[in-house]
């Protein structure tokens, strides 16, 4: 019996530590300036957890330098003036907003928008109108790899299922 109490106490302590850490970063995120909050929001698909935590813990005076370094690390051709990766990433966000506007929120935050931003336009896209179960489906192909989205009620709101 005593063993079980210690086990549950240990689990409880771990839970409290994890919860406190999550609240800490949530609070830091809530305190960001609008520009810094927009940065964190827009790079959510490509920023690592470590980078995100580092950014949130930096003093405001260091955050702009972090952003410059963040994009610089991802520049495929650092000797050119333009950062091709950054340009392509932002272009895909704009394209996702145009392509997936029907979901009632910005297209870039939808499942289809996220996949579009990360992998680009699919090589092939097959749309299945209402199927037997009353749901619609889209399958995107990247080479031989299918990415399947389902709209369970055919309302235009697709969810990633693969």
C-alpha cells in the first residue's frame, strides 16, 4: 500500500512540474509584443521546441536578433541577398490563405494549409465528393506518398487523417 502511495505521489509531482513549465511558457507568450507574437505564430510549423523556449525566455532587446538568426540558419544560399527559404515560406502562407479560405479561419492554420506550407503544392490532388459515409475526401500525392484529408460533413472543413 505504501508503495502505491509513493508511486502516485511521484506521478503527481511530475504532473505539477510539467504543468508549471507549460504555464510559464504560456505566460511568456502572452507577454510578447505584437510583432514577436506574430513571428512565433507564423513559424509554428518550423520552429523547434528548444528554439521556441529560447525565444520566449530572451529579453525583448534580444528577440529581433534571434529572428534574424532564425531565418539566417534556414537560408539555403547564404551568399545571396535574398533568403529563398524565408520568401518561399511566406509565399506559401499567402497561397494557403487564398486556397483554403473556405474553412472559416485563415487558410494557413488549417490542416491543408499546414501541409501545403511544409511540403508545397502536391504533385497530384484527387477530390472525392460526398462518399458513402456522407463525408468528402481529398488525397494529395507527394510522389507515391498520399496525404488524406477528410471533411466528415462536407462543409469545407478538412482534417488530416494520415
